[in-house]
C-alpha cells in the first residue's frame, strides 16, 4: 500500500501486487496517483470543522486545532495529513487500528468533509456567522 500527496490539498492511496516488492510498489504508486482526491482545507492548514467517521470497525474523530498545535494523531493519519498539506489537526481512533482501514477511512473522510458554505446553507445562516462561530474570525 502506498500513499501519495502534493502537499497542496490532493492525496491518494493505492495497492499493488507483484512478483517482487519493487514491482508491487510501482503498481501501487501508479494506482495512488490515478485515484487522488482533493481535501478541502481551512486557511491552508486545518480541516473545516470537527467531525467523526466510521470505516468498517474503525472509528475516527477529527478535530480542527489552533495554529501552531501541529498534528496530534496516529502515525498513519499524521503522514496522510502531512502529504495533504494539513499542519494543524487532532484525531482519535477507537475500535480497530488496522492500518489499511485507518488510511482508507481517513482519506475518504477528509475528501467528503462538509464545507463552510454547506454548513451555512443547511442551517439557514450566512457564511460570516458560521465562520465566526467555528473559527472565531
């Protein structure tokens, strides 16, 4: 399994099989590049809001943190966030800590998180009010 990212909001994972490790890694890298997803970031440093996700038996809770806190999370989540360009995040895993489930669940959750515009529209409020409530702007 290989995880790739550009450090600017795109990240992907891929799996490959082969006769030897080099061939498998090359196939996994090509698959990861082919299936990259965009991760929306707030201020190019953290996620938009706090949320929880479940992937099979793995439950992950994500929390946006203040600037300078860094990434406080499992090593797999830390690497994914670093590759996606996220520098401030907290995450807690409960349930299974199987690396494949953690990686797949993290990338899917980060790619499908709600944007501030969606939150404001669902609550019938203006975007400025939502940003003030969540981010203190």
